C-alpha cells in the first residue's frame, strides 16, 4: 500500500464566537441590575462612554447619542398576532414603585468580588464568566470545561482562578460548585475543616438520615461528637446566594409593563427605566484626537469609539428582542391576565421561539432575570412557561401552574374529618379532566411546601385541641 502526500481544498461552515458576539449573548441574558453593573464597568474602561437612564435626555448638545430605543407593542384580543411598534408612552396611573419588590443583585455583588480577587487579562475574564454563571443559590452553574473553552484557556487555569475567588469572596461559600464544596469553604474559613468533618461532608446523605452508626464507622467519632458536628454544619449557610433576596436590597424593576388596552386586549411596553442610553462624548473625542500625534493613542481612541458604537447597537437589539418575546408571552397567556392562574396555558420555550422565529436558547436568555409587571402582579418572565398536563378524554391540556393551584385549593378546603391523600387528590383531578399520577401530585404538593396528609391531620388536630 503506497503512501503519498496530497493537497486538498475543503470548504466548511463554522460559527466563530467573537468577543463581541459572546458579549451580545451575555447582554441578552443580563437582568436590570446585572446590565447596570456591566455598563458601569464599561464606562470606567472607556473614556468616551457614559451611561444615562433611559428616562433622562442628554443635556450636553456636544454628545452624540446612541442607545436602546424605547419600544411599545400591542395586540387586541387573544390570538391576535398584530404588533404596532411606536414610542413608549406612560400612563398617569402607573409608577414603577407600584410593581417594585425588594431584591438585591447577586450578580452585581459577585461580579465585584470576582474582579477584586483577579488581575486584568485572562484572569479577570474568567472571573467575570464565573460570576455570570452563578445560580440563585450562589453556586457556579456552568461546567468549568465550558468556561475554559469560552475563554480559550486551560481547565486548570479556570480551576486556579475559581479557587482564588472562593478563598476571598464574601459571603463564604459563594462560587461553590455544589453543596459539599459550599460547606467545606465555610468550614475552612473558620479553620474547622479537618479529616473527620470532611468525611461527614462527603457523606451528607448519611447525616440527613441520621445514620450515626455508618458515620461512626467512617469517622471513628462517637455519637456525641457527631451531634456536635451536625450542630456546626446546621449553622452554615447552604445557599449563600439567597442572602441577596431579602429586604434592604434593590427593588425589582420590571423590564416590561403590561396594561389593559382601552380597545380590548393588552398593551405591552418596555419600561424606560431599564433602557439605558449609551452616550459618546464627541467633544472629548475631537479635542483629544486633534491634539494627539501619537499613533497608539489614536488607535486606542478608535477602539473606544468602535466599542461604544457596538454597545449602543447591541442594547437596541436587546430591547427589541425583549419586547418581541414579551409580546408573544402575553398573547399566549391572555387567560392568566384575564382570570388568574386557572387560566394559564401550557407554554414552552420552544413554542415561543418557533412562533417568533428565534432560537430556543435566545428565548431562554431573554426570559432569564427579566420581570413583567401585570395587573395581577410582577412575575419573572420564566414564570409563564409551564409544562402541559394531559387532559382525560382528549381535551385541552392544562398548565402545571394551574394544576398546582387547584391542588392547593383542595387542601385549603380540608377539614379534620376529611383530609385528602395524594391518591384522593389524583382521583378528584381525574374526574375534573386532569390526568395526573399520584407521584406527580406528591411532587407538586411538596413544591408548594405542603406537608403530607398525615402531617396535615396532626396539625389540624393540634389546632383543634389548642382552641
């Protein structure tokens, strides 16, 4: 078999994730607080850039303004898909404070913690990606390998940066990858992590079952020592990210406002407070550019101008995309707006994506940490996505949220002599045309933080005796 060298031409297509494309994807995913933190950091790096609230017009006539355009879309009646883009109008009976809810930004805090623990360059970029991936509990939600690929660095480099941030970030446990690592980080900060407590942390399932016999065999500790360790672990915070959900934080500012249309249907508007304006200081640019003969300085100013222009276009596209997705959600969940949870329809990311001609991942990013103010309250946009529950007899499917609501209604109406088991609830739902297995009833009940029928009977009996 003869071997020979040959030259061949091959044509192929591939998606190159440029830094700007990657940043555009992140902008789409950022909520209001996250976007604000990102833009403030960009303004610090770019001397030509300043950020103003979307409700404030620029006062300096020398500035060139580019920004996210205010948007408004509406449709009349359920099922209509017509959209009428126009300038955002405000109504006298609406204020953002009416829809505000207390919340501090986990992302903004984590981003600052990551920046404080890293140096400029690849370290900083990896730290920002780690902060961007945190879930609501404060855990790193993306695989280390994917962050390494995204940033073009080795996995070991990402792990080194992560370890440095974990050692310095506050509160302790932030940036952990799972519960075990979260607890271990906190114990190490307290100089309490040793092989014995490490073995207990590695076997949390045994601790949860209070299987002290197995733990004694693993650690060599007696039961009193294990109880002390249990007390110590209970004092730790298993979800440090939740510290940013409570009172005293920033108010939730809805990205989209839904109001009743006088002509029927619903009006969908972007909230101007979440539409920042990118301002480019042309006076400074012209003055510095004209007075400089340094080629490197002119190149830097050119890069700054190009970056600011791109950012303005990206923000405008972000606003248009949010409005488009929100309009489709309102169109499909007209029943919820009209009659509450019982009127909610099954809806998935894929069905919305196909309806508006976007990729499912884009819709997922748009609806993450974006809030919609409606006459029924303010909800995260992902609240409106709910799986379908089959109907008996081939009728229309029911949404999971409406079924949960019905389960809660039944349990709220219980009396001491008539406590419903999960099987009872499943049977009633089936008579009402909802085909739900007993184990699914149990899962929904637990998701609503409702105890079992045995526990509910005991609680009702205790209240009766106490009265």
